[in-house]
C-alpha cells in the first residue's frame, strides 16, 4: 500500500507537468505531426503500427509526445522533472532503508538471526482477515494447516527435482500433485492424456503455456510471427509472456457482461494467431469467460486455447459439486489445449506453487529445453527455473492430501456462502452496484453516485486492503477463508465508508483517490509506463 501511495503521488505530480507541456506545445505539434509523419519514415511506420494497435487517439498522443521530445530542451526538461520525482521517491526509500545491512556481518550471528527475524516480521501490516486475496489459508483449522505445511516444506527444503536420480520423493510428489489437479479439471471427460508440471506460480504457468503454444504452432503450422489474442480482463502475465517470447499481443474489449467477447476475438484472428485465452474466472471481476465458445473458435481456426484457472482451479470443481451453476471451464471442453491452476491460492498450498496442464504430451514437449552441446553435459529441464525447491512441491502435496476432496468441498461451501452474503450486502447499499455477475468468490463493485476510490480510502483507514480496478473504476474483494468470520464487519465498514463519502465528498488527506483518478486519465500511457518502471527501479 505504501508503495502504491508513492507511485500514485509520483504520477499525479508528473501529470501536472505533462499537462502544462501539452497545452504549451499543442499548436506547434498540430503543424509538426503531419510534417514529421511524412518525412521521417521510421516515425511514419511506427505511427501506423501504433494506430492499428492502440487506436487513433492514443497514437496521436504518443506521436505528439514523441515529437515534443524532439524539440530542443524538452526532453531534458521532462527528464529533469522525472528525476525530481524519482529523487523524492528515493529519499522516501532512503529513510525507510536507513540502517539496512549492505554487507555480510564479520562474525556470523548464529541462532540469534531467528530473534531478529521475529522482530522484523512484526513490522508487516496486520493482514489477518482484512486483505483481498493475499493469504488464502484461514478459518478455525488454519493454525494446524499452517504448521502442517511448514513442516512438510522444511522436511524437503533441501531437495531439488532437477536431480531426479537423487530425489525420487519429490519427483513422485510433483507427478501426484499434477495428476490430482488434472483429475479435478476434466481429465476423465477429455479422454486425453492430460499432463503437466508444477511451477513457481500462476505467472510461470502462463509463461510456459504461451511458450509451448508458440513452439507447437510453429511446428504444426509454420507460424514465424506469432500473435495471441486476449480479453482486456486477462491477467498481465500474458503481457509478460508477449514481451519475453516476442509474441504480438492483441487485446480485445470484454462484452457488456464483462466476459471475453468471442465475436471480437474472431475478428482479430489471422494466419499468425497461435493462441486465444479465456479465464475462469478473470481476476478483475471474478467472471467466467465463455470457454465453450472459445473452444469452438480455437478448433475452427486450429489454434491453441489456454484457460486461466489460476483462481478457479481449486474452487470451481467443488462449487459445481455443491450445486452452484458453473458453466464449462476445463479439459471437458473441446479445443482447450492448456490450463493454469494455482495451488498457492485456493489450493491452500505454500506460496510459490502452481500447476500447468496440457491436453497431450505433444504440446507439452515444446515446454522443455534440452541442451546437447554444453560442456556441463547433457541437460534437460522442464520449467523456467533450473533448480527448484522440493520443499514447495512437498508443501503443495501435503496441502492437497491433508484436505482431501471433503476439505476442499467444505472450504468452498464457506467461501461461496461468504461471497453470496457480501454480494447481497452490497446490493443493499443503494450507492453501489456489482460489476457484472460474479461466478465465484471475487466480488467487484462500483458506483455512479460517488468516487469509489474515495470509498477505498476510507476502507483503507479502517484497515482493509481491497484491490482498486480501472475501466471501469471499481474495487474488488477476493473472498478467502480469512473473510468468513468478518463478513458482517466488512459490510458494516463498507456501508459506513459509503456514508462518509456521501456526506463529505472529496479526497481525504493522504488519500489515494485523486491519484488513482489521475493515473487512469493520464493520456500519455508511455509516460505512465516509464513512471512505473522508474518506481520499481527505485524500490528494489
Ligand atoms: C493470480 C493470478 C495469476 C498470476 O498468478 P501469480 O501466482 O501471481 O503469478 C494469473 N491469473 C489469474 C486469474 C490470477 O488470479
């Protein structure tokens, strides 16, 4: 949260100087844009590509800013402005980092490190019951579950499945975690040889699925300039994959129900398309995309379809069993070629565990990297990491085995009921409305009567950590077992926060609302991107 505060105040300050620049140079730019577009071929070309990808308005703004920066003195002015804010940011960090160790202690501290760590841990904010998502383990048996997982992890902490001749135990556990997950996600109905691997998290699972799809499509269809199509609601991990693996990313708006718009995706398909994507559910609004229709589209065009079950993988199969109406989402749908499911979310496993699954071995083989010409010997590795912690694999296995189907069913019942209660409660607050129809345990809400980010500020002052979303401006809570006992507190606080904002509209001191608004409205997205990067660079 503190980081968000900093980055957003950074943005707001920058916006002011960007705006004054914009107005100062607007007439000049109107003359310069066509001239430069005509005479600078590189710029002309990039403008065309930009318009295709980002639309006319943002392309004009981008070329405008590009040209503005060519005017002598402007770039240095902008850089200086940026540096000022970055310096300020870093000074904040500096004070926070004062006294941080920069080299090894000469004499080791031995066991005393544990005391120091206890002390350090106390500096984290109180997250219990108050964070959207974040920690999924909770409820009355949580103490036992935490310590069971800790024990399992520590028992295997020094193992490494890279050495499969040495650590058969964790190789065995990984295979079982993958098989048990595949059984939940339509293996039987598919009739195929579903296979997969454990990864470090949802992002790695998605990265691997994209990489495998790219190389599978190159082999199968000879695609050399791959493109993938994602709904705007799909996770940012696809952007990462596109950048890492040199794939062109096409982002398609969602429909009125906030679901993937299959027709719009269809319109973006071409001979270079390797992959389309659906989420079950998507992170922003917790809504399941029409996976069956996406499957039909993928089959028709002979492309891959990845279903992001990072959130839903360990909820939807159980919710369906409990009688909730859950549309098709897994390998039982023809056309689905890969799936990601996070054990470290609703699977209640330790952080750093996820599963990537493929419909068959032919696709998965493209995930592996085999090296024959290394003086270190013959090498083959299945995932992005080389060495991996067997401790996390053992922790995930322990979580799944200790809970069993009945454990997950009971947990799902609780969080689904809590989520329904939250939805009912929000419906009872006339200033708010729910975004779309949540399928699971993520509830997004917005307001057309007041600034929802101001509501968020008041909620934050009451200790809540909700997720702020954009397009449309809204908040969401990802309901976990942590929330089951505090549903009424949440609704009471939300009601009070809405009342406070209604009676005293306008930003509170230290609040983020104006900055969230500014960050969303800032026209030059390249600038926002640069600021995000500079912020990250100064915080780690
Ligand atoms: C969390 C999440 C991811 C990414 O997972 P990480 O574990 O944070 O890497 C991807 N997709 C969805 C829908 C998610 O909720």
